[in-house]
C-alpha cells in the first residue's frame, strides 16, 4: 500500500520544488502499481484502418485559452492512431477553434487535443461547427484520412460595459472586461459574473441601498433567514443575523428592543447560494401615539466572480446598510447584515480589497452580523479579508501519460473537509476515490493528491464541506486527458 507522508508547507516556490504532503483517505489509497482502468493493449498497428468515432466534450466555450485561461481539452476516441506514421490533426475553421497541440496515446485509441477558442464575432448561444480531420500514412505509400463533424464552439456575449441590473446578466460570458466602476443597484438575483476566459474590473459594488433596500440577492429590512425583530414603543429594532447573531435593539422606558437575528445561518463554506444570503434589520418601535418606527437596514448583496482565467479587480463591496429614523420619539431600525462574496479561478487572482461589512449601528437599533467571503484561487495572493479559502488545483496538467499523476491543491490551511473525486465523460466515478484532502497547517495551505485516472477524458472535481456535484458554487472541476503510454 502506498504510504502517506505529511510535510509542513514552505513558501510556494520552495514547496513546488521539494514536494510535500500526500494526503489520502486511508481506505482509498491506490496500490503502488495502481489499478488499471479501461486501458487496452494495442496489437500490431494497422494505420490503414484509421477510425475516428467521437470527440468529447462535443462543445467548448468561446474564450477558452484566452486571458490566461486553460485551453480546452478535447479527446478523440477511435482506433489505429499511429504516432510514427506522420499523423496530423486539423480543425476547420481554425479561426474559431485553434489547435495548440495534440498528443497520441500509446495504445492508439485516443488523441488529446489542446484547443483554444479565440473571441470572435458570433451570435451568443449559437454554435460554430468545427470539422476535425485526422490523417496519417497508411503504411503502403499513401495517406488515409478520417473526419468528424460533431464538434462545436459555443458562442458567448462579451461583457465590456457597466451594468446595474443583475437580472440582465448572462449565465457566462466569453470575457468580462469593464474599465468603469460597476454598481449593482437593481435586480433580485445575486451578481454572478462568470467568464470562459478572464475577468478584469475596476470597483464592483452590490451593497444595500437606503433602508430598507437590500443589495441584489440580499434581503430587505425585516426580511431574510435571520432578520432582526421589531422593537416596541420607541425601542430599537434588532440587528440582522447571519454568520454571527445580531444584537438586540436598545430598550426604552416603555418599550423593549427587538431581538437580534440568529447567527450561524447557512455555512462558512458557502456550499450553496440558496442557504447563504443576507438578512435585514428589524423595524424600530413606534411612539405611543403610533408614530412609525424607523425601518430596518437591508442586507448586502451576493457577488460571484468565476473565471477560467485571471481575475483582477480593485475593490469588491457587498456591505449591509444602517437602519433608519422613524417619527419623532420612535425607535431606529436595526442594521442589515453584510452580504456574500465568492471568487473562483484556477489561475491568478489579483484583488485590492473585499468587504462584506454589516450596516453601521444607528441610534438605538441593534448591530448586525458580518457577511461571508470565500476565495478559491490556484495562484496569486489572497486578499486579507478572505474568511475561508476553498480548494483549487495549482497549475494542473492538461494531459498526462501517468495514470496516477500527482496533483497539488491550494486551500484553507489545516482544513480536512475537502473531497476530491474523478469522473469519466459519462459522469461515472472512476474507481480509486474519493480522496480526502488535508491542507498543510501553514500558509499557503497546500496538499498533494495522487488519484487514479481513466483512459481518455477525465473530470477532476473537488468540493467544499456540504457540497454537491449538482451545485455549481460548491464544486471546482478541471478536465484532464489520460493517454496510456
């Protein structure tokens, strides 16, 4: 059985050079030889019998391989791919799908294509057909060629100008590059910005507006999973809860302050957007003559930046708001909680600051909870404000001839809650996992895992505690091709 070892991580450049902790679930450590998964041994090659059956995945996003992002990995499955017979692969049109390089499996059944998809004029949500042609010497002085017409590039919009309404956002863009500040002042949805390539922004704000208005995806005054409660007879409204409890509003001679909202709502790992959203503060108590109390402050909004390439921003803000004044002699509203920020890239992160502060306590209204921040990044420096650091592979390979490659991950130091699994193209778990991941106890939190791959296309996924493969925000996946030597 392969032994486990654990070495405290040095700074990243030293760690990469020297290696460190191999972390496994003891019941799932592959044998030193490793189980062989779906690998065929090729008999004598017959290059004239060239066969091309399938390209997987059948489509890639426009923008793949742009702005520091990983190119797409497309695996051709067939028969009699013979590297020594002057094998060539061409993509047409190469302006929509550019072949960076390709590698041929030693068993002759797979070719891994490393493909970039330049950002070109095309209608969003349409697909551009790509013809794949494989040719090689037939061993008899001629050439044999086989083509495939089931591969496409999915076109996407570019986001290059500031938007204010989150309801108008596309699910994903080919690139996001906005030089002006972005202030999301409208919309019921979280501000989720996803790019198939890179994200470059100035300042991004999804904070709550004037009480009781919430930031996009957050909850208005007196609303949410952990709202502050209303005060009575001139007393303050309770502050909103979220990660922490909100505090009670101040009492008055006649009235009782509203209770603060509950803490520990949702989860620190932001395993789902549905369970993690801000709450609003409670309303202040009215006067004895029924003069209305002040409304509670709204909670901060939700922001997600997910990119295949680099993410660069100056500042990200999703703060809550203070409660408001009411009639003369009435209580003030409680403050709204901070919002939620989730940032993910397997490449480099460069962010000036991140804030999910609660609305400032106002008058006799209660104080609210801070929001939540999770940052998953393969490279770059985490902002100091990061509450937790989710799992992300560090510069992973696109292709490998090793059925048990060593993968390095970066995440929350000393954390043991990350799970890693490998799936084949049919979303079936490849035997050998799942693999437990234990990050080193010092910054940067690093770990190594040696999974078992299947011949051809593999999807390697790691997710946070409480996560699920079907919940996008809880899981990070990359594609890798295993080519049997």
